[in-house]
């Protein structure tokens, strides 16, 4: 009941308004991710870095400036006394969670109506919610311990500093690994997500324990409190100094799926809708270009990082992300680029060979693009195109 | 002893090296008891300990036979209500929200808390201001909200810390009338105002520097006070002070 009261009277609604505003602004103004929920959610999660300090400040204001001192005393005389402090924190957290969930709802609706990919990354939810919970916990604790309006500034500052200092380490406090590009073919590195979540949950637990210890109705002896605090901090410290060589994301270990008949496109099974769109467009393109005489590739694969280098010789790398699909279709430039690069040549990585190879790609690509644009059926490809394509098809693979 | 609703044995409390309470022992089985003493005598400390908000350094407290610092803490706390000395409740909450919240803290269900809060506010005459925010209430109204939250869980033992502090004479009279009408079995209230003590209390407890120096009926104290004031007999600072004030108060009343 008190949580609902504080939800109505506290500053949580202010946080909600800011957060939902940010999410809606993001979803309306920038939608390269409209076919991919995970990308949308990771892209939008940038707000956590900004909202977490505000949430901590709002909670510390409600706890420090409003709930004290009488509610402290009355809470200490009651069996549910801890709620005197936890209710404002839970209310503000509830608003923030509601905004986050609302944002995900908007993103889910957009991706669904666009025929995009469903959520597949569970860490985004856990990381976001744990970040918000930790920020609220810090606000609650500092609102209780720091006197006056200073608590608001200290809370916001502490969260902001922690987020900035830990950025790029094993665990990123009060922020979520974001992405400004597709997540098809890659996934969140679980160890890093776990480290972050463990840190957040530990902060919540330590804050709750300190609040309970501070409440004289539930006194904890100093040795017990010290032991508990040290035990709680061990996983935090461990997670923080975890020797990470892993990056934020790694190539997806997801099962591969292939779609299409004459032209096949393979990729992560969760991306089947995108694979099907690509396969349809590539098949139409290769059918139209058949008179050219070029032995165009008919088997493509979406792969990232080291997985791209391990593709079999008969598969062509398709560098595709959902933002390239316009109303469900690949633009002709993307199709031309894919067809003109049948292999991932080793020469692309050599400063001596790369310019010549790239020039051949340009020659083939330009001719293919003009052939698409031509309403009539294209004739045989010019000799320069045929010879360039032959070099690109037979080059040693990386 | 077992039927005594409120019992305190050898209660001692220290703030670092300072002694807040020193071996206080008393018992009340029913009625209104006044807790009297100069500032710093330990009145608020004693009331906070009785309410379970502060663990004493040593000694024991029994609320209806239950230990508020032991395993039966939850049950013990549900038997006692505390009106704090100040009324600095969250200014953004309405009077009803404050009282209902505290009822819920005390273990009352959400639905009952709302009903009881409305009843408690009506009892203190604030039914028409129940939906006013605390920041919009006058000092006297805020004190009545403080009283409402103390009685909202319908406790057997009611502890009132300076209930008439900060009130004008009219408000003070209204507050005293309220205190007299309270349904709790035991009411302990601290006060500096002798008229309040005379109007409400049957028994008086006098604290001086953390020690209980007097525990008896008001009538006996008044008789003794008359003797002290006329014979100038030696006594402790607080006792003499209190008795003098009491004597003065009676003199003013006669005049």
C-alpha cells in the first residue's frame, strides 16, 4: 500500500516521464532497428546511463528529504518498518521499470508490425532492470545516511562516477552494453553480462542490509554487519577485476538455418524472416542476370567475426543487417555488392593486393547495378566484367 | 505483576559515555500516567524504548507480557502506539496517507488501514482535512495527525511525547480533551505543562537525569508539593522544580 502511495506522491513519476519520453523520441526519430528487437532494445538502453543517476537522486530526495525523520521513528516501532524507506525506493523503481517495459512494448510493436525479429537476447532485460534496481538502492541508502539536500547530489554523483569509472571493465555499473548496429550473428558475451548483474544485485543486497542495520527496530551487531558486508563485496570485487579479454559481444553460437531453393541464404535461425527476404531478392537478381553469363553465387551466408573466415568455399559472405532492408527488400547496391564479392579473398587484407581487388569489385558492382536498373534483359557481360569476376571468384580465400 | 500492561525493570540506556536512563523501574496496569521532567531528563528516550524504537543498553520492557526486543517483537509492537514529539511527516503525503501508511507498517492490512486511518482522523477531528497534504496543515492539525497515527492500530498502550508542544492554549485544551477520550488501556504522556498533568493524569512519574525519582499518584504529589513549597524541604532539582511549578500552577488556578 505504501508503495502505491509513494508511486503517486514521490518523484518516480518524474523519472518515468523522462524515461518514456526518451524511449519514444528514440523510437520515433531513429528507427534503423525496426526489423530487429534486440538491436532496438540495445540501442535504446543507452538511457540507463542517464536515467540511473536521476533515479538515484529522486529516491534519495524522497527518502532523505521527505520520509525522514518521523517516518524513521515510526518505522522503527512497526513490524513492517523497513518499508518506511523501501516504499519510496520501490515506488520510484516501479516507475522506472514501467517506463523500461513500456519502451520495450513500443519496440516490440514496431518490430512486429514491420515483420521483424523477435527478442532473443535475455540479458538486455536483466541488465537493464538490475541497473535500475541498483541505482534505486544507492539512492535509498544515501538518502538515509547523508543529511539534507546534499544526499540528492551525492547519490546522482556516486552513480554517475561509478558508471564512468567502470565503463569498459569487466562489469559496467549502472549501464547496459548498447549497440548501434545489428545483433544478427552476434550475441552478448554472457560472462560480462553476469559480472554486471552480480555487481548490481550485490549493491542492492548491501544497501538493503545497511538500511536494515540502520533501523534500530532491526538491530544488527557490528561484527555481523562487517562480516556480511565483506562477504557481499567479494563477488563485486571479483567481478570488477575479472580478467576479460572478451569483448562486449561475441559471434553467435546459435544454430544455423538455410532458406530458399535456387538461391539459398544461411544464417542464425532466429533471423529466418530476414534470410527469406534476402533470399527472395537475391534469387530475382540472379534470375534476371542469368543472360550475363557470369557464374553468380547461389549460396550465401550471414556470418560475423571469425565465423565469416571459416565459411566453406562454395558460400558467399552476405554482409546484411536489418537496416539495409527497405520495406522488406534489399537495395540493388547491396545485392550488387554481395554478388560482386563471391569470396572473402585473402588479398582484401593485403595493402598491396587490396586496391586492385577493390577496383575489380567496383567494376563488377557498377555493371550489375546498371543491369538491374535496365528494364530490359541484360546481355552478356563485357569482357572486363567477366575477367574481373573470374579473379574475384578464384582468389585464395582468407 | 503478570496483569500489568506496561512493566519496566532496571532500564538503563547510554549514549556513549552519557547515561540517558539509569535503572528505571515502574509498572502501570491501567489509566493515564504523566511522565514529567526537565529537558534532557530522559523522557523521550524512555518513550522511544517503550515503543520499541530504541534498544536499551540493559534492563527489560514488557508490553502486555511481550518483549519488544525479543522473539515476540512483532506482537509487542502491535500493542503500542507512539506519538512523537515533533510532527515532521512527509509534506507531500496527505494526512490520510500518512496515517494509513503507519497503520500498514504496524501490520494492519491495506484495506483495513485505509478504513482505520479515516476513523482515527475523524476521532481527532480531522475528517474534513484527511485529503490535505501535510504541508498544508497548521501546526495544531499536524499534532492531531501525529495523535491519529498513534491510535490508528488501536493499541493497548499509548505513548504521547509532549502532545501539547507548540499548540496555542485553545489547541492545547482540545488536545488534552482528546487525550482524555482515548480508548487505550494505558496512556503514558510526557509534558512540561502542569495543567495538562493535573487535567489528565492519575499517576505521575518524575525523571531527573535519567533516574526515576517519583512514582505515585498525582494526589499524593500535590499534597507533598504543598508541603515542600511551604516548608522548603530539600529535594532533588527536578522534584523541587516540578513541585514548585505545580504549586505555582495551583496558586494561579485559585487566583
